[in-house]
């Protein structure tokens, strides 16, 4: 079975940010810590090993404390100072400012109708309801919105479980994609093999926002809602 979006994440870093591979201090965030250690889904381990190899910082965030505890045990076994945070990913992102160079969004499941009852019960316990497609899309939209503040210049983001069917986006990203494109992000990779997409923050967007803030009032509000020229 092909890797999920974390495979595309590593591919994008090698192809789109090769100079970062020689740079220390890159900050990486995963939203949606590994639940099952399957070869195709063990994203937390794969990303942690990549970050250890390159001397990067890594944080994984999940709503379920059991997943966070497993990640802490993994990090201890690897002898690395990485962090596992128990929180809703969109809330954690909103609490940060210019914190992340690389973000992997693979949190709230999309509703494909085949989730186990055990997984549904974990959602009810920690989020108050069963898996819901609209809630999934809203969560990933809010995460992208938060990354306009929490993402560093040239931030690279992968949204997992997002692909096109008959020219329509499905999975986790249908709400996030149009908002991101209109608000400073370029969609640079979308590969069916991984069923995931890559966004990159436009370098000129920070300057554009500063200019918009200086204009003030209605001009600021209007400009920040429009796509870049």
C-alpha cells in the first residue's frame, strides 16, 4: 500500500525545499498523531525520524491523550526532545505565531462511512459527536486560517486525504483549498498516488498584508479577502 500524505510531505521537502535539508532549526508540526502503526500510516514515526536525521524540531498534536502518550513513548525510545501536545489541532495552531516552517494536516477524519465503532466512540468522548464530514472540512479550513499567522515565511503545508473526483475536491480539504488560494497560498502539488496536496505560503504575502494593514479600514478588509494579483 502506498504511503499516505506524509510520503508526499517528504517528497515535497526534497523537491521544493532542498536547501532546508542542510539547515538546522526547521520547525515541523503534525496535526493528527499516529493511531495505528501500519506501514502506510505511521506518519509520526516517519516524520520524527526525518526530523532527527536533519536536526529539525518536531511537534505532533492530537485530541486523544492516548495517541499523545504513544508519541511520547516513541520519542523517548528515539532519544529525541520532540513534543506531543494533546489539543484540538486548529486551537493549538491559533495559539501560535510564526512558529512553523512545515505542517502536516491529517487530523479530523473525513466521513467515508467505514469507520470503526471504537473510533466513533473516541470522537464522541473527546469532541462530543461522531465523525461528520462538514466538521472535518471546517477543522482543516480553520487550521489553514490559523497558519496565516502561525506559519513562517515560505511555510509548506500538506493536507492529507484530499483529491479530486470529477473535477471536484473531496476528503478533508474542500473548504480549505479555495480559502487558502485566495489568502496567500499556492497549491503546488496534488498527487493521486498519495491522495494529498501541498500548499506553499507566497513569499510576497507578508509584505502584502503589511501594506493592507497600513491602508486601514474598509480597504484592509476588502484586500485581505481578495486573491493576490
